[in-house]
């Protein structure tokens, strides 16, 4: 299917809003995905289109944190294959799920994403406490290799969710990594961003072989990360994140309820 010009304009505006939300605390998919379904795009197509459109945003986020990634090249190498494999698994699950089955699952995915977003401050505190506990431990011989293996396992564990849906993936990966990595939050955040790029990009590459992408919507949404990120960055000091987070979570819960009621 294709969109009319006015629908494309609506999608572009929604993409800017979603990009702004992502720049502040994440969860933009809870804005963009429902908007695509409201415009009449089937849920599977809407999710695939949204995944393809988010790649520029994830890539720009990883690029901005490239300095932190350069200093942990071994970890970047370790997570690469598991993140790509996990993203492909999630993408394959999505492509081989019927429309009716996906619509039955999607409210649960939106609910999970909404809860993760709502609990984001508490999860960040948990991450900080875990990292603080790590710094007070002494590492036995061979611990470094075990930690690298655990980092790869975490990447593989979380990445299928990114290929399947994606909203809240950053929170999932940040929390998982905090349990196994004794490091600064900024470095772990950069590694998380790298996993998100690889998982979503591998799923998007798989989706390119399908006929389920609504390209007019994908191109309009792709504008969002650039403009929305700039807008979000400019108003970050003026916006109360907890209030905006509450609004997005409420929207997510409402969308989940609407899908449950279908």
C-alpha cells in the first residue's frame, strides 16, 4: 500500500515527535508505531516500516558515542555476531508470524515497552548500584574472558526483541550489561547503542527482501531522528522528562488496551 501526501505529512510530523522523545529518554516507537496503524497500515507492515525508518537514528546515536566505542574494541567485536544473529532471529520471527498472531502479541509487546519506559528511572538506579558493587569486587584470574562471554550472551539474549519490535531495547540491553560489566555508565551506554544498531540493521536488511515496507512512510519517518533529535536537544533543559515520560507511557498503555480490545 501507499500513502497520500497528507498522510505522509502526518507521518513526518509524528516522526519528528518520536525522534524528540527518543533523544530525551527513548520510547519513540510507542508514538510512531501506533500512528502508522491508525493510518491503516497493517500491524506487521507498520512494525517493519518503523524498524527500517529507525536505522538512521540508531546509527547517528552510535556515531556520537564513537569515542567511547573505540576504547572497548574487544567488547564491540564480541557483541557483533550475537547482535546481528539475534536481530535476524527477531526479524525472521516477525516475517513468519501471521497478521492475526502478531496482532495478538503486539499489545503485550507494547505493554512491556511501556512498563520498561515507566520504570526507566528505577532501572537506571539499579544499573548504577550494580556498577558500584562491581567496582568493589576483585576479579579472579580468567574473569576477563568470562565477562566477555557474558557480554556476548547478553547481546544475543536481548537482540531478538529488537528485531521483533524494538521499543525499550535500549533499557533491556543497559540493564543486562550492568549485571556483567564493571564499567562507567557512559561506556556501557555506548556499547548498548552499538548492539541496538546491529540488531535493528540486520533485521532491516532482512526486511528489505520482503514486500512489507511502506516506503513513503519509512522515508517520512526517517526525517524524525534528525529534526526530532535537534528539537529534543534544544528543549531538553526546559522539558520535564518525568512529565513527558508519563504522557508517552499513558499513550503506550492506551494503545495496548486498544489492541487488547480488538
